[in-house]
């Protein structure tokens, strides 16, 4: 399916009703959503869209509220490119810590795509399904990271870039986000404007959650972290509206494009790749960008560009637990005591 086919399918001019599916009023700017029961696309006026979201959206369906609802055949794709930053990480469920040195034993540990990044690529592919834009996957890592990039191609990404060079080795989050930002900038020059960058919330090895914000800051992109749902994208008005998953609450934010999103697991359910796609992705030679190509200052990359100094790594000591009540007499009193203690420690908000 090419872009025109998708638009024909989703927004065929003859299929757009004049009246709102719910209230029956005439619509000047219809919004397309998927009806939960029938799974059909339906058209709502803006009022019904705003007031009835939860009833009419499948959790993973994207309601694209496009300023003037211009998605008709022949329109130029206005959302052009998405770059997804993915990292190949050791499967931490199989990593052990050397009791003497306190360091990770990586030998023989299989590598996987960072789990949060599987949701980042899925979200990019869903946007691609609707807007027909291009999805580029990007990773900085050792040569064997091509395997993870191939998995992304098999899922439906259009192209892949491996940033790899000994000079980039030993990078902390500062140097990593610098190199990735420069690679994204370069990819914009080589392959066209980047509208969105999508990252995972954090990795399961480094766990810092600093790389996404680091890239956004360097490239001057709107920074939308912890996104659990994209509500709307308006490529003509150049805005994106997302919901952020914060502690104990959700926050809806609208920001100008281009933007960088870091996504949480709840945003979607990643798809599986098909066998034909996997076969097709197994062969192509992937582009590798080294520092001869990127020409980055050696003082800003790798170990030299990494001011972080890791002095000691250790697992924090576990505090012994506390048993409240005796489990038989006065269970309600024990629960009350537990609640009081949680509130005292700021672990429960009343
Ligand atoms: C002094 C020092 C030396 C280090 N040397 C090495 C080393 O030699 N090799 C090594 O692997 N690690 C090394 N690290 C760890 C390295 O700094 C982090 O793995 C890296 O900066 C990413 O940080 P993070 O894993 O916390 O990512 P987070 O900030 O938690 O990741 C958030 C998101 O950013 C994106 N992202 C993160 N890293 C990458 C990447 N490399 N490519 C594409 N997207 C990415 C992903 O979307 C990810 O979900 C070193 C760290 C220090 C402090």
C-alpha cells in the first residue's frame, strides 16, 4: 500500500459524511475515530470528539485531529520522517553480578532490543500507517547491533543507520546523546526533514532516561517524556498532543513539531514481524556511519567526551521488612497502621 492508497482507504472523499455520527449535527471539521464495537471508522464533530473519547476510541487507535481534516487523495504527505532511536541491550534477566568485583558478567548473555524501544518503533509504524511517512531506525553501538536494526526493518521500518566506531566507545549519556543528535541532524540533511524522534522511556541496562532529553535539548526539539498516548497530530498546524503518564496522574500536553517523544510500555502492543518481511530484512547491507563520515570533535565523543566518573557500583542493602499486627486479631487496625506509615513516608497520597 502506498501513501495514496492509505489516504484513499482512510479518508475517501465520498465516504466522509456531512453529519456527526453521534449528534447528527453538520460537521465543518470532522474527526475520524474507530468505533469500538463495529471497529469501523466513524466521523465525529469536534464537540462529540472531545466529550466522548473513551467510548469511541480503541485504546490503541489514534484519533487524528487534523486542523481542516485535509487528508484527501493527492495531498502531499506533510509528516515526512520519524527517527526511532533504539538500543541493543544485554537481556538483564540473564545478567549476573560478579560478587568479587561488583561488575556485570556479560559473557554469554544474549542481546535484545531494549524493551521500551519496541514500543517506540511500534508507535512510529502506527503513525506511518496513517500518514505514509518514512521511519528510520538509528542506533549507536557495536557492529553486532545490525541484528537489532534488521528486526526493525522486518517490522516495517524503511531504513536503518548504525552509528559505530571505536571512537564512540566508552560514551556516557552526555556523549551518547551528542552523537545521536548529530546523526539525526545529518540524517535530516541526507534524507529529508525529521518531524518526530521517538525513544524509549529508558533502557534496562543504563536505566538513566537521560538520552532522549539530551537529544531533544541539542536539537532544539519539543521534549515530551513518558508519553502513554498520542492524542492528535496536526501536521499542517505543526503540533502534536500527547498524554504523559506521571506519578498518580496524567497530563495532556500540546507542543510544536518537530518533537521528541519518550514512550512508556502502556502506549501500545508491539506487532510481530511476518516471515516474508524477516527474509527481506535479512540481506540488505545496512549503512554504517563512523566518525570519518560524521566528523565529530574527538573531545566530545567516546571516553574523552564523557565526564561521568563511575566510582563504585553496588546493590543497595535491603532494609528488613516489618510485620504489622499478628495477622489474626484486628486486621482493620493493621491496615490502618499500614496506611499511616505509608502516608508518613510519602508513599501514599491522600
Ligand atoms: C564512563 C562510562 C562509560 C561507558 N561506556 C560504555 C560502553 O563502552 N558501551 C556501552 O554500551 N555503554 C557504555 N556506557 C553506558 C552508556 O553511557 C549508556 O548505555 C548510554 O549512554 C545510554 O544511556 P542509558 O542506557 O541510560 O539510556 P537511557 O537514557 O535510559 O535511554 C533512553 C532511550 O534513549 C535511546 N538510546 C539510548 N542509548 C542509545 C543508543 N546507544 N543508540 C540509540 N538510542 C539510544 C533509546 O530509545 C532508549 O530507550 C558507559 C557509561 C559511562 C558512565
